[in-house]
């Protein structure tokens, strides 16, 4: 799977989802499609959700192999340190999938 | 540099209130004015995170001037989400230090219990990044992710984390203004319903109504506003780097420098424990303990009311309650009462320097204030 990120070459910063300007130096960011492979660094299952959502919601924070971190929804049980694959969705959110391939391929 | 002093503080009871937001703000303001010997204030600053949505009322500046019989006086609103209270103190201090005003009334409050929890959760969550809102995340969900990260990285157990609310409730039981005034034990915390795994209801600050106020003056009183620091961080949790909350670390560095104090010179602190884990992280971010060791101080009793460095003797956000726009000023009121020797039922011995730390957003816009008895 893959997703879009933005990169600031001066700050060596990678952000997902992509944005136009770097939050630290205001330089224009370069947008790139990168591989979704990464590792879970923390996660939660939300039981009390805001109006308009259905509980439970599972989310994880993924450190991407390509650099940067992305917060994404998950349908699979998560564990810290677990290798996962992240897919960027049309609506700008992200989804965590099982890693069922050799990372980076 | 010219400095600012605290002339008076006011604090309504926190919890579920029959009063509307403006009445709460009025009560806190009158208490602060009564507590001070300032004959007339020359400016009013009002704060609320989200009065327009939760209390359905706007133009708070004018309303307050009008209702307090201070019509004609400059009056404006400051908003920095749950950090509004400290931002009010900051604005009042800067207004006095600049010489533009001599006596400033700062009032913050929130009326949160009118709406059902899912609506309040949605409204409070508007401070989050768009990407987080789109996923259906709430303030407690981010608290939960930060909690898990800290626990796994530094070996904090779920049982020890529960000692934060247990301590908060023990302290709040001595505060007649607190939302919750009943001690609880670790079992009670760990058997409360799950909000966002691993955080349960008793790891979260409640939804409260209330207001707090201060009068800041250029004239010397017995409590000096020695240092005020303010910092920000990137809004999305995923975009942040480094350990702890950078916004607090930046704010603390400024406040210590202004006050000419080091963390070793702080006698007690009121920290933003909106979620149990935050008290531990905050205590490290303001430099009271090394990174990863705040929980050891908690476990050892160092931060208990009879410990070496009491944290949240008021009951903190957890037990005192968290009417978001009021919290920062409620923290200041506690510090002033402690420094003056007026903290009835919970007075600490021999305290000279107190610190408050107040979070806006989910840790993205934070303030640290240092006050000194003079
Ligand atoms: C934790 C939370 C979801 C609980 O809300 P809730 O499930 O709607 O709770 P209710 O209002 O239905 O209360 C049910 C009971 O739990 C108690 N209760 C509610 N919140 C509580 C809390 N945080 N701690 C302890 N007890 C709590 C109530 O007093 C009530 O007790 P009772 O039955 O004896 O009267 C809510 O307090 C919350 O969202 N807190 C976080 C607020 C926040 O994000 N603040 C901004 C942070 S900067
Ligand atoms: Zn940059």
C-alpha cells in the first residue's frame, strides 16, 4: 500500500497527510507518494465517541519506514511494535492493514 | 522589567451548577474584586474555550462589564482552549507590565453540563487536528495513546498510574470548592468504565461548570507574578517529535528565566492533569523530575500533600473539576491561597514559590506561571 506525504528539505521533516507549508519554517513542502510500511508506536480503542461516530474506534500511530508518522484507523487488533501497512484513503484519512508482504515491496 | 502582582482571587464551586455561564463569571469576578483592595479596575479580560457552543452565549467582554457595573471599561475575550485561564493571567500580566493598565480583572469560566457527553466530547474535540477529528477521536483518545506510549517506554504500570487519581481525590476531599470531594482507591479507578484504552473514567477530568477570577495589579502585594511562559507545538499528535510536550518545555524555560528560579526552587505545583498520565508527563516537562521518572516520585509519595514536592493539593483537574476556561485561573487561585496561608483544610507548610502549568488543545498550546510570596 502507499500514501502521500509532504517533505521539507530544510527541516528534514516528513508529514502525513501532506500539507503545503512546513509548520516550522514555512517553506513549501514537496509532496511524494511513499510506501505504507511501518511500525505501531502506540494505539487505543475508543469506547466513548463523539456525536456522529460509532464505538468502538481502533486507531494506531504508525512510524513509517519512509519517515514521519501517521495516525490511522484500524480494523485489526493492534500491538505496539507490530509491523503494519498503511493505506491513504480518498477522504484524506488513513487505514491500517495487516502486513502481508515483504516490507518495501 | 516591571512586574505584576496578584491583588485578589475568586473561585466558584466547581461541578454541576444551576447558574448559567455569565452568572458563574459574575460570581467569580465579584469574589476576586472583594478579595482585593483595588478600588476600580481599568480593564477586564474574559475567557472561555467555547461559550458560543456549549453555553450558547457570546460577547462575554461586554456582558461582564455590563453586569459588574463596570460599563465603559475596556473589556475583551481571550481564548486558548483549555489553556484559556493561564492565557488570561498572561494577558493581564502583560497589560499591567506594559503600563497601559494598572488594575486588570481576568475572569475565565465554562458551562459544560448543559449538553449530553457525546456533544460535549465533539465540541471539546474541535481543538484537535482535522485528521484526528475525521477519525472520531476525542481528547481522552489522545490521552490514551500518550499514556500507552509512556507506560511501555518507561515501565509505568497501570496500578501506579491509578495513584494519580487516587491522590487527586484524597486532596480534593479537602477542597470545599471541588467537583468531587470523596476519596477513592486504586480498585475504584481500575473498575471504572473504559473511555479509551488504557484510560478509564477515573483517569479523566470530569465535565464541570465553574469560573475563577483574579485581579492583577502593578502595585506591590504579597504575591508576585514572577514568571509567565508560553509555548506551542504542532497541532497534530502525529506531527510532533521528541518526548513529553514541547509546548510545556518551552513555556517552562521562559517562566523559570523570568522568575530567576530553577525547578529546585519550586515548593509546590498545580499541573494540568486532564488525564492521569498528564500529571506525570507535566511534572517532567516543567523539570521537577527527570524524563521517565515522574511516576517514581508519585509512587514514593514525593508528590503527595505531605511529600517533599506536593502536586495538585487542590485536587487537580481530576477532582477539583475542569470547567475548561476556568482551570488555569483556579490553579492560580490555589497557589495564591497557599502562598498567603489561606488554603483552609489543606494548607502546606512554609511555601514561598508555586508553579502552575496549564494545557491548551491536546498539549499544543501550554503555559507555565511562577508565583512568589514577597
Ligand atoms: C470521562 C467522561 C467521558 C465521563 O462522562 P460520562 O460517561 O458521560 O459520565 P456521566 O456524566 O454519565 O456520569 C456517570 C457517573 O460517573 C461520574 N463521573 C463522570 N465523569 C467522571 C470522572 N471524570 N471521574 C469520576 N467520576 C466521573 C458521575 O459523577 C456520575 O456518577 P453518579 O452516577 O454517581 O452520579 C467525561 O467526564 C469526559 O469526557 N471527560 C473528559 C473531559 C475532557 O476531555 N476535558 C478536556 C480535557 S483538556
Ligand atoms: Zn521546514
